[in-house]
C-alpha cells in the first residue's frame, strides 16, 4: 500500500507558482516606477494571472530597478511580452537580468 501511495504521489503533478525577478536599468525615480507599474502590473493579464506584481527603484545613482512577479498556480510569465511592455514605456529601460524560480 505504501508503494502505491508513493508511486501515485510521484506521478501526480503539483501546481506551483512562478516567481520572476527582472533587473531593469534606466529607472531612477517615482515616475519610472509608476510608468512600468501601469504598463506591466495594472492590466487584464496581470489581474488574472499574477498573485502580485511589484516595481521598485533599487538604486537611484546606478539607475537600477526591479520588477517582481509572482504568478498564480500553473501560470508561466511571458518574459518576452514583459520586456516588450517595458520597452514600450521607454527605450531607456533595459532588462539586464532575469531570475525565474
């Protein structure tokens, strides 16, 4: 019986959320944060697929910011679409690092 339970648990799929952290160069002020938040976090996709979506200016001097998206279960972030949205906000913004967990 224990073997059957073990096999079933190994074969079953577990629903996981995804966390994506993007480092964005070119961010230095509240306006940068608000513009990217509006484009990436305050839309229909974000409201239906993300548990949370936050944008922060990390370092004003080096002009670095960070976008962190936590999805709902079994949802993957469309990173190329997110990058495109960031580029739509302004050509000064560039994603320099992606971390997906």
